[in-house]
């Protein structure tokens, strides 16, 4: 019989693959745009990945490495596609910024996305909130900024006319909500280290967290190019260490 840790890892793989296949099927049927599918994967994988940490044993130190195998496998796949070892036009179409056949773009945003999640998982895991905050700001914040900006293109930002107030507000509010709800949920499930047994979820702590989300949203609204998936989470992590 396989151990609980192995089953948990397989479950995490299955959930991630299931979400990707749903989006892939919608793209093949032209039900969603390439831009929306890219952000749906960006947001969905991150949220599902963090939520599935709850299936692992809180006292299992090696589980962080098992969980990190999921984003690591994605990074390896991206490298294989870029090197020409693997042909996957659907993945290239869904994840490249212009939706065209430019697999080299997987070495930029998508690769950095995977590296940030891997490093945050291994280094922080369920021991402190820094990793969870970093991952959710990268996935929910950055991803929903694009979706919110597309569906609520209200008031173009004066410092970047390609970004809108709707995108900035989506980043700030939804990343904050995702982090708070995740911390409350994990604490209720018996993972006290994330919030020091709930002590961190005070009004002052929440105000500081909101400042982190707001500052990260402001940074994302500037012109960061293909390096936003690296710059924004690193900035959020530094602020988290300073303020929280």
C-alpha cells in the first residue's frame, strides 16, 4: 500500500492536471480566448495548489518536496518544449503572451511563475505565512489584474495607459481576500503555524497585509514586461518580511 504522502502527491497532480485539461478543452473548442485561458491557468493552478496543501500531514517535513514536484514537473515540461524535445502546440498557444507559436516565451513568465511557486513551497511550506502570501499574490493578484482589467476597463491609469483602475482594484482586493480566507481555512484545519494559532489575524495585521497587496498591485500596474512573475512576488515577500 502507498503511504498517505504519496497519495496526497498524486491527488495534487490529478487536481492540477484536471484544471489544465478543462482549460485546454475550452481553448480547443474556442470557448475562451487565449488571453483568458492563460490567466485562468495562472490563477486556478496557484489557488488549487495552495488549497491542496491541506491534504498533507502538517508534521511531515518532506511533504514540501513532494508537493513541489507538481510545479517542478511543469517547469521541466516548459524546458523540454523550449529545447524542442517535446511538441505541445496547445500549451504554447495557451501560455504565450501573444498566443502564437513562440515556445521561447515559456522561458520567461511561465518559467518564473513555476520557480517562484517551487521556492516558496520548499522554503516556507506550512511553517509560516510568507510562502502562501507570495504565491497567492503572484497567482490571484497578478492573474486577476489582467482579468479585471479586461472586463472592467474603468479609468486608464495615468502612469500606464495599458492598465486600468479595474485591474488594480481586482489585484488588491482579490489577492487580499484569497490570502485571508486561505489563512482562516488552514488555521481551522489545524495548521496553526500559518497564523500563530490565529494571533496574526488581528485588525493591525490585516491592515499591514492590505498594504502589501495594495503596494504589490501598484508595482504590477507599472511596465514590468515579461519579468512581472518574478519582480512582483519578490517585492511582496520583502514587504511581508518587513511589515508582518
